[in-house]
C-alpha cells in the first residue's frame, strides 16, 4: 500500500507481528507510545547522546547529494528521515516501509507533503518489491528488535532489493569493548526491554547474510566503546 506522506488511507493488509505486540507494544505499537517517544531529545538520550553522530555517519555514506532510489526500512523516531530527504538530489526518491500503520501515520505527520517520498506499509522480512530496486538501503536500529529468523529474512530482503554495486547500511547495537562500563549497565536493561538485542552482542551482522548473494563488506565502525555499530555493505 503506497501512502501519501500527508495522510494514511485504506485498511491495513498486514497483521502486526506477534513479537512486536508482545515485546514492543510500549515502544511502537500503541498510539501513546508514539506520543511519548517522538521527541528528538529523548531519542538522543536513549542512545546516550549518540543519535546525531550515528544518523549523520549513515547518511554521509550515501553521498551528497544522494542520487537514485533510496529505501529506509522501518520508521525511526527523531529526524533521521527528514535529514535523509534533505540530502537527496531533486530527482532522487525515498521509499520508507514499516509494518505498523501507527508509525507510518506518525512519519507522515512529521514530513508533511513532500515530493519524491513514498511511505508504504510492508513487512521488512517479506518486501513487496522487485530484485535490484534501490541504489542505497538504510536499516537503522531495527535488527535488534527482531527474533533471529525474522532478522535473517530482513537482512536477506534488504540485500535482495539493493542493486549490484549499491550500498546497504546497518546501524545498530554491538557488543561493547571489555573495558566499557556501559556493558554492565546495558546488559540487564536490554535483557529486560529489548529481548533480542543481545544477539547483536554475540554475533556479527555478516553472519545473517544469505549465501546466495555476493557481498563486499566495505567497512565496520563502532562508537561509544563498541556499544553501537555501523556496517556498510556493497552488492558485488
């Protein structure tokens, strides 16, 4: 379902995934969650002051101006999508997909009516898009919210729709360095509130890449004593 950025119309074609209803009703699913968390300062606080540098590091990889077709997989609280749009060439396009209508509605209100952007209700683990569709794809703090099988399918789908030679960028949690005291604090917090996030402490994102598609890992960067990571991949 394509969505006018100014409003959302039509009925949902997707059931809300069980893991979202069970574990993330408080953060994403309930309308009250949107009203609570849609605050730039709060998003930055949750990421210990690192939101802006993580946002900008990811967007900078796509060039200035950003050209061609861009896909953002899942809505994000804060101004990431607007900043991404601000870097786009006049003829470039941005598609944003999310399985939750409440999140798409929130993003539509934030963006207002803007050209060359389309919001679509879509499951990230089963993208309703053709192979090799996008010049660049961004997955920003999404993988840690998913059980492993859903995560693997989401990674595979993001890679599938990236054009050969195109960029795929993941930003997410990462296992902190041994000497980082935040590890002692964040482990119980994530275990309580983000039950799948510790998977990204134990495994590399590259371990979930499908074997059927050739990929070149261009770079991996970490921030805040290793607690956050950026992975840049290119389709071969």
